[in-house]
C-alpha cells in the first residue's frame, strides 16, 4: 500500500466524519445560542438551563438522523472493502 493511497483513505475518512458530525454539532450550537440569548435577555444565569435543552435537542436529532448515519457508514465500509483487493499489491 503506497503512502498516497493511505493519505486518500484518511482524507475520505475525515470527510465522512465531518459529514456525520455536522448535523449534531449545528443542532447543539443553535440550541446553545438560543438559550444563551434567552439568558442574556432575562438575566437568568442557571448553568443547567444550557445543558438540558442542548442534550435533549442533540438526542432528538440523533434519533431522527440515525438511519441516515448508519446507511452512510455502511456505504463507506462497503467502499473500503471493495477497495481492499487493490490495496494489497
């Protein structure tokens, strides 16, 4: 296996990781921003007020996109297994 091939595999892996993580990260960031804005407007500084809505939103989002995530991971795994014969020179 050549170093160029390993670099291409790692680039593909990193791209898939970013694609899978982005919806959850954006959900957490959006909910965190909305809660922070609410806290700034009401001058309410409760620490659990940030954590609970963010955890619920990310869990709900994960519940809805889990089939897509699993399908994406299975497609990537199949792609790697199909490339296996060409990896062994």
